[in-house]
C-alpha cells in the first residue's frame, strides 16, 4: 500500500511539472512574471520550514537583516525561485533572437582567454538566478556546456528535467561516480563544464569559511583545475528587472597555486572559490536559491 501511495505521489509530482511547463510555454512573458508575483506569497506561507532556512542564509549574507526587512528579503527569494521555474519552462519555446536580446554578459573575455589555453574551462556557479538561459545562449554560439546536477526524485522527474536541458543544448550528467569520466573527456576536448559549487551535497568536500562560518564545499572545481591546469571561472547569472532579462557575470580565473601537498592546494583553492562565490551572491542575495541547510549548525543538516 505504501509503495502504491508513493508511486501515485510521484506521478502527481511529475504530472504537475509537465502541466506547469505546458502552461508556462503558452503564456506571454509579462503575464507569467505577473502570475509568479501573485502566487509566490502563498507558496512561501505554505513552506514555513523552507522560509526559515532561507532567512537564516540571508542573514549570513547580510547580518543586518531583521524583522520586516528580513521577511521581505525572504519573500523576494521565493519570487525569484518561482521565476526560475517559470522562465526555464518557457525557454525551449523562445526564439534565438529573443534569448539573445534578453541576455547580457560582463567578463566574456575571461572565457575566451581561458579557452585559448586549450585545457577546457570550468564554470563554478552558485544556486542563483537562471543558469539554464546561459546554457542555451552558450550552446547557440557553438559552446555547449556539460552540467553536473543533483539527481532528483522520483527518477522520472530527473529524466524530464534532463530532456528539458538537453533540448537547450546542454549535456546533463547526474552527480556521482559516473560523472568524472564525462567531465575529464569534456575538458580534454577543450569543452565547458559547469559545476554548482556552493553546496556540498555529498558531504565529502573541503572545509572552508563561507559567509563567516565553517562548512564544506565540493573539492571538484579546485581539484580538476589544479590537476588539469584548467581555468576555473566563477560565474553567476542574475535576473534583471525586465521581462525574461538575464545578466551574466564572468569573473577572472581563480588563482590555483600549488602549496605543499595536492590536498593542501585543493583546500586553498576551494577557499578562494568560496570567497568568489560570496561576492557573486552578495550582488543579489534574494536570488540565491539556497533553501537547504548548508552549514553544520543548521537544523536538519
């Protein structure tokens, strides 16, 4: 009975995402954005646990946030998260011209210089804004990305999201032991690998100080950068105030120096990446979609 109930729940979940995608694709951008603004407060109210987590994380970014200001900031985070889904669902149906018109970038020369080295490029990004837009924008310029993502449950939902991103020109690989060969093969071909780097999902990363508190972050970006002499570029994609507007910031490559053992070098490099992620997140903390416990001191970590 429990198995049957879980199967029904999974089907409803997947069906809900598919229905939401169909509605989003049939809805003009300005209508979709207005609808998100109307629905987000109700969603935030129903997810009190998530709200407590995001408020805690927002205060790490800005310790002065309290009371009404904190509540408003957390509501903007929910607004941003719902916008992320709405715009991601609409993205496959939008023209190349529309995507190009709505996407701007600072620091693109850092990517060009990194590719000229011939050892591939790693994007170290936070869970912020709408990175799928960057994926499509890059693919249409002949620079498709390989993205390593957290497997979703149920598996049918992960397969659906994988197809969505694959249709945008990205190669999607679930986080796990099978990801390494794909990453190495991509870098060997001077390709682009995108790694979400502000959350240690597997809890086996490197200890760093992140927003003034100890936690762990994934060792992968620094490890791959050092071993392969591969540039690691901190990148973030932000929503702008315009409908479908996205702005990317590409930072210069992280300085990955060899200090002592490889383990020591990876620790120093990961801390440098953490500092870069802090600066990117501080530009728009309300767009940081960190609704999960991310520090050992967090309840439920």
